[in-house]
C-alpha cells in the first residue's frame, strides 16, 4: 500500500530544497520572487536596486530621489520533469524516494536553469582573453575589468567550465590552504575564494562559436550614441552571431552583437550592438575577439544577472498537486494517472525567466 504521507506537498518541499542545493549559477545571481501566479509567456517587471552618487558636502544639500528602475523579464521557460512512478516507489520512505526520484529531478531542473543563466554571456561585451597556459593573471585580468567598471566588491563570483576548473584549480594559489584561507576547500576539491572572487565549477558554461565574418574584412559606419550601424563585410554574405565581441580601430572599448544578422550578398547590412558608440565612426575596421569557438567562463557581481521565478497555477479538475515557494524559488508537483499505460505519473514544474540586468557587472573570461 502506498505511503499516504508522501503527498505532493512533501515531494514539492523536498524538491525545492534539493533544487537549491544543486544550483550553481542560480544561487549566485539576483533572484526575484513574488507569490503572484504567472503563465508561460507573461512579461513581468523586476525592480533593480536603487543607485546613488556620493558628493562632497559644500553646505548646500540636494537630496536624491530613491528611484528603483524596472526591467521587463519574459517568463518564457517552463522547466518540467515528467516521469512515471510506481506504487512501490510511492511506498518508499521519504529518504529513499528522495534519492531515487526527487534528487534526480531536482538535478535536471537545476542543470536547465543554470544553462539558461550561462547563456546570458552573449549580452556581455566586457572580456579578458585567457593565456594559452592558465595563470592566476587571467583571474586578475577579469577582476581588473570588474574594478574598472566599478562593480561592488562584495558578492563577486567566477564560474569555470570543467576544463577551466581542472586548469585553474591546480594552481598554487588555489591549492595552498594558507593562501586560500580554507583547508577544507582543498580536501573537498572546492576551488574556494581568490582575489575577491568566490570560484565555482558549472558544467553548463557555454562555448561561443563566432559568425562567418572575419577581422579586417568588415567595417562599421554609425553615429555617436548609436547601438546599430551599417557594416561592409567583404563582398559576400556574412553572418554576425549574437554574442560576437568586436573592437573598433582607434575607438576605445569593446562591443557585443545583440542580434543575429546576415548581410546581403555584397556583404552590406545592419548590425546591432552594445554599448553605444562614444563617437561617430565611418568605415572603421572591426576586429572580432574570438578564436572560432571559445569557452565563456564568467566573472560577475550578483546583480549582473537575474533569475526570476513565479508560481504556476494548480490544474483544475481535482488533480492532486501542490505549489511550494521558498527562498526565491517555486516548484509545482502534480500527481496523475495514465489509464492507457496503467501507470502513476508525477510531474515537477518550475516557471522562470532570466535576464541580464547590468552588463557592466560581468566579464567573459574567454578560453
């Protein structure tokens, strides 16, 4: 007989705990939650923290307004894990069903959520190219970019793919417990904190494959303050991929392509990019920052990216289900039955959206 104590409420609560324990990027970014139900495709407004400017007191005080700006986030990702579950599994203790069903489901959801966040690298124009032989100077270089962009010192992280973790994790600065400051990290294989950055491994870090255009064959013409311009890309059709980073000859800074674009057969077209140009350019050479396919490790402040979660409505018709909300996350668990397959069903759902809040608070460590 099934254990009647294993209700959707208990399963959902345990799943939510397991999800939070399995997330990497999802636990490092800004999270926004509201108890208001949402549907797939809804667009909601997320409040960004207020910012202030410090001034010298000259005897006359001008008070600044406390203004929270809003960012639109589309709730377009319903992450779901549907599975068949036997009566025998439902009769297990909560410890056994946790290991056999809940933990695998939570890991799958966590992986998908981290994939979404890792994909936000494509919004970031700021970068540091890693050396051919990994060195602590690579991490210092990424940190320098954050410092130049005035990222707050607290809540900084750096997240590596498995290759990066293997390469940087054996550096003396990580291994020597007296320098890292936490011997437990070394024993457990945790990278720890270095140069003001808490370091992590995430298997979902992305690899970027550049478009078909090439350095030296493409030029840009655009006005001052523009975020789009006319390109001439070398006499035949070329593709610019979202996430391509480029620099401009004799123009400060780097820029990222914000929408995929393919030029006409003669190589002419329009490309959108970020940030805005500081000055007008005319026929200026573009240089792509890429080796072809590059790993996009990320160093960032918490407020660079947002993970937004909203509860989903419970289904009608007396279906046995539960929605649990905690710590900025929401999970829905539904029990069902497939008469054709003569099988019990269980489904885990998480409705979420991800968004880059402030590109200046993130750096791509390109390897």
